[in-house]
C-alpha cells in the first residue's frame, strides 16, 4: 500500500505543524503524518519546521535560544489565518498524546531537524520519549543528517530509519549502501526521473512533496511505499478514484 503522509499536517488549509493541522490530516483520512522536531533552550522537544520561530509565529529568534515558556507565549496560527490565533507551537509529547486522543492508528514520520544545527543529544531525547510508552500507531525517523540516523540506530533499535535527500548522486548512493537505513525520502524530481529504477532499489521510497494529481498518480501507479503531500485530502481522492477505475476495468473484463 502507498502511504499518504500529511506533510506538517494538512498544511495547505491549516497552519503547519499545529494540532489543528494534524487533526485535519486525520479527518481527511491520511495514512500517515509527517512532522519536524527541534529543541528549545531548556531542552524541550517542539514541533516546528524552521530553525527560527520567525516565519510561523509572531515571534523572532532561534528555537535553540528560546525557552519553552517563551515559545508557548507565541501565536502559531495567525500568520496563516486570523481564525487560528489560538494555535500554539506544540511539544512532541503534546502531539503524541493528541494523536492518541484522536485515535490515530497510522504511521508518524518524525523528522529530526539537525541538517542546519545539530542539537546535542536530541536523537536520544526523542528516542527516550518514544520509548516511554507503547503508542497505538507506528512511527519512523527521518533526517537529512546521516549522523543523526546513525545515532538513532542505537538509540531506538528496530525502528525504521529513512534518509532524506535532494538529488545528489552521492546522497542517493549513501542511502542505498547504508545497511541500517531502511528507506529513502528523495526529492520528487529524482523519484520521477528514476521511476523505472525504483523497483530495483531494494528499499522503501517515499518522495516529497507531491501536491499535483499527476505526481500522486505516479506514486500510486508505481506502488511507491508512500509520499509526502501538503494536500492529503486531494491525495485520498486520487487514491479512491484510481481504485474505482481499476475495479471498473476488472468488471469490464469479467
């Protein structure tokens, strides 16, 4: 099955990486949710994409220079639309318990955001939280930082690791050769330009970020392991349409 991952939640119609975005992703039927994790000055794991709070809140500054209390004072929704002024930057723990409350039973894709700044021991902090209880959903880790994946291999054994990459030949080779990496998450351009090689790759392939119907159709038709999308509702519709067309073809042949 090709897993539909809601990229930062349903970020096309909700403020990204907020509880509102994750709730919407669940509502529309996404199989998976992707989120990003940074760490605050006082060592709390928070879900936000950028290294700074500037773009997605009304604050200014690096996440690593702000305490959790300071970040919790910020408005993480009004930048998207005034209606969402109550949205806050959630902690990873808050998101996990929210997913439990919402009866999420898909796959959580946790991106460790260490490609621009490597927070010391963030991998172990994430692993400790994820191992603190049994969650009613699956999860995996991904990162652009190969070192973070290597650390996570020991910190949380037996959990799938995915190497995020753009289009560099070396990175593709590295992702393919590393035995502890179970999947690659390449740029969509690489995936679409190498679609005939994917079945020979030997690892799960989940490209990012597929937002057009033709791109989504490609992922389903080539039976990719999954893909990231900012439009999970559209992806579900495309999936259902293709399934219906296939059933109609089978009926016609029958």
